[in-house]
């Protein structure tokens, strides 16, 4: 028997290679597991976790996409029906932050206008190696209307991992409430149809 839930949302993680997307997903899913060395994702990894917000059980379908260019033609199709997108960069590698415009362009090309986006600066535990400040990230986010919020995380130290997903889920739930039960923006308990398109420091 499947786990009961009130709403189901698809959340896709995108970003350059080796920024820690898989570590973020693993930490969020398990809560107490961190793997220092992850092999590169090939195509897309899929997982699920149910969280509770305001007495609503929200199941998140989490799609961890490969950052390498040779997999883009494979992974682009997976987030066309996304409700939420998390763009991850590594605060110790400025080039991964400068790739933000590329990822935003993909979001614009492949997702619905109603998608909720967040920018996540990972590895905030490596303070001595920082190349991107939270203030700079916020300034850039203020110029990109698709991004709802930015947050810094550490998968290694489990900093703000839960918060990042909870904020996405809460916003999606609130939008579902405003739009009403007939919307395709979230799948309600008992529905069998597939999903359709419908600042914080460490």
C-alpha cells in the first residue's frame, strides 16, 4: 500500500557537475548520511520524501539531474513538468555561480511559468575557500524574477538542507491553495493522473 499524502510535487535539482546536488538529496532523504565522494550522476536519479507542513503531508518527487553537458539532451525532458526547481552552485567555485544564467535559460525553455525556483549555494562550511558571498548571490537573485529565494547550505554539516526543500514545498502548497483543487499544479491524494505542467546564511 502506498504512503498517504495530501499533495505531490515534482522538484528538480540542476547545476554544474560536482556542486553537491546528489549530496544534498541524500542528506535530505536520510537526514544523517553524508557521502564525501559521489560518482557523477548519469542522466537523472529519482527519489521521494514526504514532509509535513501545516498538517498537510506533502510528497516530493526529487529529480537529481546530471550537470555534465553531454547529458543535457537526456535530462532536459525530465523537468518540463516540474513544479519546483533548485539551482545549485558551489560557493567555493565561482564558475559554478557564473553558470546561473545558463541554468535560468533552461528553466525558461523547459518549465511552466508557474514553476517555483530557488538558488542554493552549497558547501557553506568551507568558509576559507569561499568565492561567492551570500550578498552577491542575493543581488543576482533580485534581478531574476524566476528565483523566489536564495539560501546557503552544507550537505556535509546538514545546514539548511531541510529548510531549502521546506520553503519550496510551502510555496507550492500556498499556490495550490490559492488556485484551488481543480488545478494541475499539484496532485491531490487519491488522484491517479500523472503530474502535468500546470536570505539566509549558514
